[in-house]
């Protein structure tokens, strides 16, 4: 029987023992899963090693079988194959063990779920005694104050009426105090009884858990030990085989298998020459002049003479002096010669083939009077098609919207000395060519074809699946307006006849533009050089909330913390077809801790566990918690909520390190989790877009229709800082726009800055941007335009947070969303 350590050591002044023991039970399930992962990883390593050994054995079998050493490779091959078999056998045993551990994990989850129901009454008793104890302390202070006040009036000689009135208050305070003392005694008795039973129950669970874990480890160690024994036997056999392979045996085996015979060569005696037989085969012949192929007749050698030579029969083939050996007339390419011995050039023979295949081929055989001919093939460079290049870039852009992935929270990202207002700031999506600059109000320098949002997301998390697009007809367009703005001839009328997916329900004003409006310039040079911030990774410094209040060691109240939800919506609109809209929405959750909370954590060896519930999670496709700081219960079945609790030791260590690095900071922000929101195509976008282009050699007409979509938000709010950026090529010399836009000739981009868009705006948030560009080098190529906006006080997912348990309070809850890559194409 083990000593009841849990019963003796988990009481304490604040009665937090139950909370610590309950979460310790949950940690047991985490340990079981981690042990499963460890064994699975070991099995994977063994399998990879076994495959490598098998490959090595095959290579040993393919080594050279020549030489005296060749038989030794068979010994290596056999030994290596046996080693591979030993490791594969270990893999099989570990895989069987993993099945047993997984079964234990499932059974453990059932036990924990049952225990949670059984100890629910103990949890209630803990909350009762904590509540009653707090009320008792306040009642005691009130009783002491009233009693002292009554005594003070008596000593100061106050009127009897005042003394009696003070006596009544003191009596009431006394009765309330006594009542709470009795209530606390009853709560204490029930708490001690239930706590004693529960601590023993928790200890029994932990004893069983540790025993089972030790059995698993014993099986694991036994499997590894058996494999090591087998490996030792293989090595012993290898050494024995090598000892039996002697030097003499190897040499003898080579001699027997490769020997060429035991008979030595016999003697050869001198034989005299028979001259009659030797001269019989010698016959005179006329010598023909040797000529190089292709040599002209007028260059013949005048010194050539006929002579009679005596040559061996196998050399009388017309070969030039200096060439030795037999020439096969059936295969040799012998040139044809004329009556004077000069070569006749074949007219229909390919010169290259003749030179390559002729026996007499030589660089000297070519006519020195004729220039050499070379065949040169020049492949033209593909033309730089701007349209094609732009289209390829746009395809990459569309793919990037679907491939934006979540990266797990990085413990290295420690944002210090930020106020809770900064905590609530949206990480406004960065410019596409720079993920670092802070947010500004100028979109002119935005490059829609910059690097993909997300950068080097960690290899820790796989890329998320591409969101599906809605069925055709998902967007119900509002009624068309009864009339259109009438513009003068030659104004912005080039594309008004195109059918649009949605139209403003009211007509725009009949404002007309001057016939030859000068090109508008940017307001200042600084706005031209600024970088548009569209990154969800930066936190701007704006806001008015005071944030959580400071914490002092003397404070007995719940500790204040703040939370911020920041979401980024990425969308790509294709023409007027709502079914082609690609949408991806991601978000992150950040907690802010005041400086004083670090002293509370470090001074208390067992601080209250910070637990919270993530609510309204049904729209979340994926949740990535900070695994260094957070635990969660995988057995939860409610799809709309998810409980998390902190590793308080890790949190305390993290905040202590942050404090040491920046002791002057008032607050410390910690990334808690990231998530992806399920989307329903264009219905999930706060601002619907449709763009139209009409391009001619001299002009380009552009129209962008937009519509505010309150259905995409749980609590619809205005879209602020709305900007639209459109690149236009073709050498623009004049621009007319409605409403007025800014043209930057250096960047060849047009920028609209709009006021807030909401249901209270004109036409309930619907409208159009129109522009006419006059060109000197048209036509233009339709480009992809970029849009940015942000919204305070709401999120697209509707996700929220609720603190659980005692010891903490939520002092601030900030929500915001902003655009990431928000693009429209024709």
C-alpha cells in the first residue's frame, strides 16, 4: 500500500489542490500519446536502417567477382542481410507494441471521462468553500469595523441615539459574521470529506497509469534487448566466417577456378630456310599512284613513277606507305580512281559522311583552294510577351491565395513593451513585396505580384487544403438601378453596357469630368516612396483602450489579462462570375499579461491554472495551439467549443525571460494559437468585387463594381481605410476618373482612397469606380488590381474566448480583421 501522498499535500490556503490534481490526470493522457509517438519514431528509424542494410547487402552482391578477394563479398552479403532481418523483426515488435499503447490511450480517455463526472461534486465543494471563505473574510472585516465604531462613539460621549444606532449595525454585522462562520464550517466539512475521497481517487489513477506505462517500457526494452542479442549472434557468426576464410584458401580457390592449365610450353628447334619455296610467291606488279580523295587533277604529283615492288600478299591492297595491317576490301571505303590514279569525287555523297566514314579521311584531304563549309543553326530567342508573362504571374497569384498556410505560434516571437491597445491592433497584411513595413495609408507602391503571404512558415505544419468554391448562383444580385449617370461623349462610357454580377441600387451623381483633365500627381514624394502595408504579421500602434490594470502582490482580486483576435481575409475575384472567387481566412489569438503578474507567478509554487474555453469554433477548419504553452483535451466532443489550459511552469518561465529582457515593459504579449476559418466563396468576403476592362490602341476604360456584404460578418461593422490600386500600362498620358483617383506616372498605377463603407453608406455600401485612360503606346493589358481595408470590433469567424475557473479575469477583448491578398481580375 502506497502512502497517501495526494491526501497529505494538496490542501493549502487557496484550496487549489483539486485543480492541480485534475490537470495532472489530463497530463497522463498526454504522456501516453507522447510515448506512442516515441515508439513509432523508433520503429521508423529501425525500418529506414533495415532498408539501408538491405540495399547495402545487394550492393555487396554486385561487387566485382574477380580477384582473390571476391569470395569474401559473399560473407559480407550474408551477414548484412541477417542484420537487416534483425532490425525488421524489431520493427514488427514495435508496431505490435504501438497497437497495445494505442488501446491503453483509448481506455485511459474513457477512465478520465468517467472520473470527471465522479469528481464534479468535489469541484462544486471547492468553489463553495472558496466563495464562502472570501465572503467570510469580508464579513469579518465589516464586523470588526462596526464594533470598533460603536466603542469609539461611547468613548467620545456621543448621544445615546447614535450609540444605539451603531449598536444595531454592530449586532447585524455580528450575526452575519457568525452565520458565515457556521456556513464556512459546514462547507469546510463537506470539502474535506469530498477532497479526501477525490485525492485518493486521483492517486489510484496515477498509480495505475505509471504501472501501465512501466509495463509498456518493459516490453519496449525487452524487444530492443532481444534484437541486440540477435545482432550479437550475427556479428559472432561473421567473425567466425572470416576466421575460417584463410589466405591459403582464397588463393587456392582462385587457382582452381581461374587456372589456365598445368602443361608448360615445349622446346622449339632451329629450322633452316628453303629458298625455293620462299621465292615462289613473289610476283611483279604495276604500282598505282596514291591520291587523296577530293584532290584535283591539276595537282597531281609529277614525280610519280611506276615501279615493281615485292610485297607480302596480304599488303598488296593499295595502302599508302606508313599504313600497316590488313585492309578488308569488303568493308573498307576505298576511293575510286581515274586512269591517272586521281580520286573521282562522288557527286551525290554527303561530304560529312564521306569525311567521317572514309578510311582515308584527313583534314589534309580537303582542297585548300575551296573554303570550308559550316552548318550553323541559330535558334531565335522567344519574344518577351508581356501578356503571357503577366498571365503566368496571375495564375501563380491565384494559386497562392489557395495555398496560404498557417504557421504554428513561434515562441521566439516575443513582442515586448506593447500596450493592450497594440495587442488589439490588426496585423494588417503587408505589401506583397515586403512583409515587414508598418501600416500606412498609401497603396501606390503595392506590387500585386510580390512574394506569397506567409513567407517561410515553418515546416511544422502542412499546407492547408484549397478552399472550395460555391455553386453557381451563390450571389444574389440586387436590383439594377432605374437609371445610369449620363456622361458626355468620350467620357467614361466605354464599358457601361457590360452585364454586372451586382449593381448599386441607386444611381450615382451626374458629375461630369473636364474634357482634358491634367494628370493628377501624388500629394507628396513621401507617399510615392512609402510601402503599402498589407501584412497580417505587423501590429500598428493605434487605439484608445487603457488595457488591463497593473497587478500588485498585495492584491487579492482575480488577475487581469487581455485577449485579441486578429483575422486576415484573402480573396481573388475573377470577372463577374461569383463561382470563381477563391477565399482564404486565417486568424490568430494573442493574450496580454501585465508586468505584475510575473511576481505573483514566481512567488507562488503552484499558481492557479489559467484555463479558457474557445467558443463558436464550428466555423474553424483548423486550430493550431502553441504546443509549448497550451494543453487541450482531445476527448472533447462539442464541435462549437474547445477547452485549453496553460502549462503554468512554461508560461512563468516565458514571462520571466521576457521581463529580464525588457524590465521596463508594462505588458507582455504571447501568441496563443492560430486558426483557419471555413469559407463559402464570395459569400464570405466583406467586399464583393467585379472588374471590367475595355482596351483599344488609344484608350483604356476601367470599371470596378463593389458591394458591402454584411452577411460575411457576425457583427457587421464599417470597412475603413479602403484603397484600390490599379496598374495600367500603354504609356498613359491622361486620366479621367469618377470618383477622383491619383495617378502616379513613375509607377504607372492609379489609386483610389475611399471613405468608410457600411450599410449606412450611399446605396447601402454599393458603388462603382470608373476611369478612362488615354494612351500613347496602347493597347493596355488588363492587370490584376489590389484592394485593402480593415474593420474594428468584429471578426469574420465569430470566435470568442471565455475564462474558466477562479483566479483570473478578462479585462479587455479586442477583435479586428483586415485584408491580406485581396485581388480582382477580369
